[in-house]
C-alpha cells in the first residue's frame, strides 16, 4: 500500500476489505443517527442501567430479561445503540437485540442512512471517543450532545462496505464473548474443586480425593508449613533502570502473576535473606491489593529481590510448595484474611497474623503433590485462556484503529 502524504487529509482507512476503493466521506453524526428520546415506564420491559453493562465490552453482566419495574427511562428497540454519556471514559455501550428501557444517562441512537452495526463500531473507534470525551463538568463529566452531534466522522459511501465492517466487529465481539465465557467457566470449576478437594469445617477428609489416599488430614498453622518472610526496605533513591529486579506491592498483579514495571537495584553482598526463588508465592501486605497472592516466574533474571511489605511464603522440606501455592490463593485463605485485615486508607496485615492461619493438610506429601499439580495445571489453563482473551481484545483495538479514518 502506498504511503499517504501527511499533508493530504486521509480519506481511506489503512485496512480495508477488497473490492472497495472509493474515498470515505465526512458526515455529521446527526446525519447518520437519530437520537431517540421517547420515554416509557412500561413495567413489562426489561431495564438497562450502567451497572448491567461490562465496560468497554458491550455485554450484559447478568440476565435482565425479567428486570421489571415502573421506573421511567428511554425506550429502545432491537438494532438501537445505547451510549453512556456520563463519564464516557467508562465506555458503557450496548448494541441491543431486544426491546427495553435505558435508565440513567444514556443516549439511544437509531441509525439513519447507515448500517447500525457499523455505527456501533464507529462509536468505539478513536475519533468518536475523542469527541465524546471532550466533556463538560469535572466530578460528573458528560458528553456534550451539541458538540458530538455536529462533529464530522468519516464513513464509507457504500452501505455494503459499512455492513462488512459492522459484521466483522460483531463477529469479533462474539468471539471475545465466547472466550470470556470459557474463562469464567474455568474459574468457576476451579472454585468448585477448591470447595470439594479440601475438608469442610469440622471434617477431616475432603469430599473429592485422589485414589489411593485414605488417611485423615490434620490441622496445621500456616506458620509451621510456609512461614511468611517479610521483605527488605530497599532505598527508593537508589533504584536503577538495570540490575536486580525488586518485587514491590505494585508488581503483585490481579492476574495472579508477578509483573508490571520493576525497579532495579545493584546486586548486594550476602543477599540470601531477600532473594525470591522461582515460583515463589508472594503476598501484598499493604495497599489497595492487600491479601493478593501472586506467583513469581523469574525466567529472565538470575535473581530477584523482595521489597518491604511484600511477604514470601517460605518452603518447608516436608511440605509440597505447589500445595502451599494452592491454599494461599484459595477462599480458605481469604476468609481468614478478612478476619485480621486492618482496613482504612492503607490496609495492611502482619506476618504474625498470616502465620496464625489454620489449614487442614494431607499427612502424605504425595497427596499434597497431586493436589498441587492438579491446581497448577488448572491455573496454567486459565492463564492460557486469559492470554488468548487479552490478545483478542488487543486485536480488536488494533482493527478499530486501522479500519476507521
């Protein structure tokens, strides 16, 4: 494809379906959509609110088919588009395939001389988002209809090209939704296995167990099987761009992995007391993510250091560490954490409190190993599906940039 002179206004997208060569044309939003304002309080129609929509994904997070009441809102029909004008950066949008009522700060669009699915993709693209986020107000910013409706957007002159683009993004959204459902199902399965493969309160054996094991489990304190080691207070003034990476609270990610932007430090003498072994389970001991446990997988560095307020569950010879990694990321751990968590502006927990947690564990290390390996495989499968989902979302973002002017 020939490079377009930057001095000439771009009239075609970078990526295009074959067979279409005409320049796109500039159209005001008000020329391609009608903003619907018919209000209704029909208590037989489902109601849609901001809280029902997964931000940025255009999917409902619950079944609202019987969400009936007599609150008044804006009536919408199938093929209409809902766009959340309040805090537009939250990206509350929905392509409707049913009749309902939009409650709250929604605009409802009906396409006019344009393909509805194309318009739905257009409002997700950068140009529309830039205009919609040029808002009025500070605490409760809202998109300005006068500004948005009079702004020009480039669209294909051919309805057939619009249809192809709209269908492409609809199919991509369906694929993303399918992978999300698979991921959610895997997480639910893991939750179910954790409930059945660990003894319930007052029980000495789990409901579900690997064949060949019959001994009662025994109760042990976490401090006896994986004592929590606190980190070292590295001086931030001596952080470097290269050297030994330091795991800080900010590196304990919600994905269950250790990552993000690392700080680095010069290698220290006699540093065994703050080196983190590969596959370490580390705990955020303060801050917004207090109680979050992630697994360190250090593949690119010879050693990694442990910063203060990051706890490391140490390995004990007669306990399988994969089993430890499982229990410290389970609801059994979170339930006990909630009882000791000091909330406030800076939530925190102490090593002493964590070490006092009680867990039922198998006596035989072989059974621990089987349980640890089972959940490790399940975690790897979940992580694989998460990476696939993240890749699909990144691909959609790239297509939105390249398939619109």
